[in-house]
């Protein structure tokens, strides 16, 4: 499907800007008339597949506009009888579909460790990428690996002196993510087929069941925000800048 610059800009928008929220990313660049600035976004997930299910549409929109996106997985997803090689190959295929890059934090599926050594290791990994924004999982998700990636990411955000913008996303709300009340929405209606293909790349993970569940979430968020399908986010207070709404001067591919 062919997408215009106007359609992408319209879809990367904010449904509500809370009072006192951060200004659009690098607003001074607008004043200097430097359109087309590209950003780097890291989407963190407990396992391969989490970023794709929670943010795949947003990732597809960002990379289509020329922005760099990294999907950072806490672990390689290995869980008997599925080996790490299978899960990582699936993640590589999903990232290829989304035009993103995979990365791994080196932990073990189902055995996440959050301690001083792992805080430091993860912080170095994130800082080396110098992201403009990081999207991570909600702190009270039911899965312990999701909560672990939140804690590691939030700690890195604090240690960076809040240099990058931090946002939270949902997966399988009601089953995994609980008490999620978003204030940012991205219309993913036109890129749903791309998101679906990326999620189905994780063929070992019963995508028929999980994609249907996540698509219900996207449809519901669409009803909330006035679109057919949407992905929703919660921004961290005290963010240094806001990538939602994505300002036209920064995020249109020239």
C-alpha cells in the first residue's frame, strides 16, 4: 500500500496532550527550519514478539519515514521445546518486515535478574545507542520479564539524567497489561498488514491466538481515539521532549 507524507503525519498524532507535558522533540529545530531530522527509537520488550505485538504499527510508520528503530529484547525467548536459534530467527524476520534492527540484553527467558550488575550492564547497552526515545513495557504487567525490562529501562532513564523520552506500551490488555490508561494514540489502520506479518513471523508462538487478542486491543484503542485501529502509549512524567505528536518538521521523509 502506498502511503503519502500527509497520511503518515496524520497517523502519528496525539489524541490528548496533558497539561505540563513535554514539548515536541527539539522544538528549536523548527525555528531553525531544519525539516527532516531523523530520530532513533528503541522499543524494549521482555521477549521476542513483545515489541512487535505492542508497537509494531508505530514501528512500521516510523521506519517508513526514515527513522531508526531498534527492537531490544531482554532475552532470546528460548523455552522448551523451542530453542533460542528458532526464536532469534523469527525475531530477525519480524525486524526485517518492520525495517528495524534486533538487539538483545542477554538474559534468560523466565529468569530475569534485576540487580546492580544487571542495571549497569543494561544501562551501558542503552547509552551506547543514544536513543531519542525509548518505548518499554508497563510496570505492572503480569509477566515478570515484562516488569524486569521496565525496571531496567526506568533506571537507565534516571541515570541518563532523563535525556531521552520514555513511554510505556501495552500487550494483551486485560490478560497481561493491567490498569493502562493511555494519553497518546497512533493510528495504525493502514499499516496493520505489516504489523500482522511481523507478529506472524513468530510462528512458534501461536500467533493465531495472540494476534487476535492484540488486534482486539488495537480496535478498542481505535474506538477511543477515532481510528479503525490504534496503538496507545503513556508518557513518563518529566520527559525532556515528546515524540507524540510527531512534529511535521522532524518526521516527514523529504
